[in-house]
């Protein structure tokens, strides 16, 4: 799946998961991230508000998200 930044510089990781409806709430997104269930560019990411920029690839559960 792809996510378009639409002219914005970045989106925070926890907000991305919520906007894409991969989690039920921001709190749930934060929990998944801090527990190490999210990878960014092949590395486990535990920073909830990590800035996702064009080119980043996020793996969460069975989903792959490419930031455009």
C-alpha cells in the first residue's frame, strides 16, 4: 500500500497507522510501536512520533506501506 504526503514534509508514525485504519486508536498505535511491532526501512522502530518521509517503507503486521 502507498501513502501520499500530498505536499507535506512528513507524517508521524503513530498518526499514519491510525489514518490508514490499521489500529483502532492512537493509543493502540503507540502501544504497538513501543512494543516493537513496527519496522521502518527494515529496522524495529519504537519512537511513536518518528517522522515518516517520502521513501520510507513501514512494515506493520502483514502490511507494507510506502511513503510517497
